[in-house]
């Protein structure tokens, strides 16, 4: 920085940037690692990057233009827990009359292309957040069921743009309560039929990993709660009893297969710079197919006992 709040800023090294508006899902954030949908309070690691930011004011409006270059994908990180490995990204942000607007763009190392817009504004006592993104990934793969070991159980889609969006809200309830929710749609995720085919294939690969050695690792890495399907919902409520103790409950719901993760939690922050937190992750709902089947079908669970699936163990 050159000395004032409106000076251009150049930063080199491992760092995080504040892109996106969602608490869990951020389709317009091409730079940071994805959050864990079952533990979104867990801070994500930064990435090595070169960042240039140019802030500006225009009358009553203020904003910035930010350019980011990422020299390489993050090391020692499962691909299922990352966003597109964008090698360059650009964001233009404007704040005017209580409204945040940002336009984003990204170009990945494998010619992945993204363009998005985000919007945030108070409305009816709520803060309403909206993110929309159009992406093109020439290496996107969809998995389909096949029992033929000579046939690859996936196919690569054509270069077509796909849509993703997050609509969220939050507001304080009285002096101690906080309510939040999000709805996430991702056209690159699986619809209900594809989820069923993926489940069949996953169980087959798990029972015979030699036959499906070419895709078993990809399948295991792809299974990340809150990311596999096309449509998810999130809802949470937190009540703070005093400055140190809070009780919360949240739900991550896969709308495609009617399956939820219910997460009650109790937190204590009375120790300086420390949070003591107790929580449960309780799977609830459909266990016939989709995410519920992956967790509950006995054959798959027996075969996958102890297998690390994108950072989470069955």
C-alpha cells in the first residue's frame, strides 16, 4: 500500500480474499477454497497468489477493481474440496446506497471460463444476498452406471455454459437471535436420475475397486456433502444466552433426494481467542438413493469402511 485508504494495493504470497456473499455456497468466488457445508465455521486455508487492488470513489459510491493471479492449484488438497483452479480472476465491486454489486470473471488453467454477478441489499429487515454465475469447463465429467468393465463409466460434456446461483438471507431476531438461510442451485451437479446412477456406480466401484481403478479415486473425491447434487437448502438459527455461550441448530438439505444433515451445536467463547464447540451431525431422511444411500446402504458402507472420501470418512 502507498499510504492511504484509496492507494493501490499489491500483495504477493499465501492469502485469502473476500469474494462471494454466501455463508456456505459462493458460485462467484473462483479464488478461495470451498467451505465444508457441514462445518462452514471452519476457516478455509489461503492460497498462494498475486493480488492487485485499485480502490476508488465516485460521488457517494465507493468500490474497487481487483485482479488475482494463481500460479498453481493448491497442494495437498482434494480436488473435490476446491473450486475451479482459476489461474486468473477479476472482480469489479461497487457499494452505493446500502447496495453491494460485484461483477466477476475467471479463466482457468484448462480453459475453464466463468462470469458472474453478485448483489446484496437490506430488504424488509433482512439482508438479501444473490450470486449468479455462468461457467464453462471443457473437462466436466458426468458419471453413469455401467456393469461393463470395458466401458468408461463417465463421459465428458461439450463446451457449454452452465448456470449456478445462491440466494440467501440473514437477520437478527431481537438482541440475541440470528437467523440465516441459503438456496443453492448448480447446473453442473447431478439431477435425481444422475444421483441414482452415481450411487449405483459408486457401490459397484467400492465392491470391485480393481475393475474400476481408473475412476474409483475420482468417485471418492467427488463425494462431498452439499456439493454433489443440483439443489440444496440451508437454514440456521443461533441464540446467544450471554456474551460467551450460544446454542444453534442448522440443516443442510439435499432437495434432489430429500436427505438432510441436522447439526445442533453448543459453543463457549469465554476463553480469550478460543472457541470451545460441541456439535453433532445427524443424517436424516431418504436412504434409498443419493447422498443418504451412500451413507446408509450396508453394502457400500461395509466396502467403504475407513475410506477417506474428500476429507470425510464413512
